[in-house]
């Protein structure tokens, strides 16, 4: 679900192309709202309200009776609906492996590649302060 929460609706739809998807009925949403983010001062202090974040949630039931839920950051209703559908379909043992291989694994690999590229570019700006201290 974390992979689907970080993937855009277009990326999910692209990976689902060619898969026969069952019909489904929305039980809730997709609907957008706010959640309060909480934090702790110093990691062990009293909790405080950090701020609010927009989320979209969706719950649906497939024709097979499987229920899927999804919460995604932001206002992308289609992403929440597709994530909820995949949550339901991944519960079906007959579909799980094929959907994981065709949708989840490629999306996870793409997200890992983006994270590695981001880390690589950030590492290029690293300054070794110890080396600067020994130059005196």
C-alpha cells in the first residue's frame, strides 16, 4: 500500500493496462479531507499538533466481495480509487502474484531508482568538514 500511496494515478493505470479488472462498487468516497499531523519535541517530549495534511480516502467492494481501502496524500481521487481496487484484488490468491509482478514490483523499482538518484545528487554536494579542520 505504501508503493501505491507514493505512485501517481497515471503510473498505476499504465501498469494495469491489459489486466482484466472486475467491476466494483464504491462504499465510501473517494473523498478528500484533512488529518492532523502530530509531532513530539525532542523525540520524547509532549506531543504537539504539527499541522494539517490533505488526504483522499476510498473504500470499495469488488463483484467477488473483496473489500479494499486506500488513503493517499493529496487530492487525487483516481489514485485513491485505484489503490483501493488493488488492495482488494491483491487479497485474491489467484490474482495476487500476477498483480504484484505487473504493478507493485515495477512501481517499487521506479520509486527506488528515483530515491537513489536523489541520494546520488545530494551526495555530490556533501562537504567533509573534518578535512577542512585539518587544513589549518
